[in-house]
């Protein structure tokens, strides 16, 4: 089992909140989570951000999962979240890297 989800959102927090802080706060909702330190990330197309990997056990599950949550800053007001979740994760992160490297900046006519 392996899944990747990509979500584009508007940034609604204070400009003083770092991407690292956003990532750590977001992971706390997972049951029995063990949070690794956030790391900087830059995609092949120049998007920059941070990522964090966590181990967690969903309610009712017998096995632990690993989730890597990447948040990229597309503009000062727009974020792109990429979630990679797996029971048996690809330690080389090939799937996650392929998805991250496929992302490009969106020209939204200056609305961001």
C-alpha cells in the first residue's frame, strides 16, 4: 500500500509562522505519532519548502504507517501540500520525488 495526495491551499496563518512549524503542528492530529525533525526541500522545478516524516498507527490498524508531508511555498499566500503514506515505505522516496519533481508554479494571474 502506497498513496500520494497533492493539495493546493491558501495560506491562512500569520506570515511569521514557518513551514517547519506548520508541518509539526499538522502531524499532531495523528494517533501515536512520532515526529522527525523537519528538513528543507527544493524540487527540480525550483519550488522550496520543508518536509517531515512521521510514524503513526491509525485507529484500528494492526500495523504502523509512515507518512511524509511536504509543504511547498508556491507564493506568499499559496501552499502546495504533498502527502506520501505507506505501510512499507520506499526508503529512497522514489515515488515522492517523482511527484515533487513534476510540480510547477501555477500562473494564476496574480491572484495569489
